[in-house]
């Protein structure tokens, strides 16, 4: 018996990514907007992605993949 789990299909991966990215962008914009709202759009985007991408990549998506595995690979 193998201990490996199957990777989620492309539709589940897209949903997992969206579920990790959307709340993080919303939260980060809510927190940072008062401080960076006066900067040009490209600077705000740079700062936003500098926060969101690492958090989502290292925490959000792995946590959601574990939850997906627990639900779908029983």
C-alpha cells in the first residue's frame, strides 16, 4: 500500500489557489491601504504582491492542499 496521495485535478488546484489568494489579497489591501493608498498603482501592486505571494505560496496553498487531501483521499 502506498502512502502517497494523488495530486488534485486542475479544477481543484484552481479553486485551491483562488481560495488562498482572494482572502489574502482582501486582508492585505484592507490593512495596507491606509498606508500605501497614495502611492502609484504599480508601487501598491508591488508591495501587495511582495506580501501576498510568499504567504500564499508557503502557508495558504499548502494548508489547503492538506485539507483537500484529508477530504478527498480517504
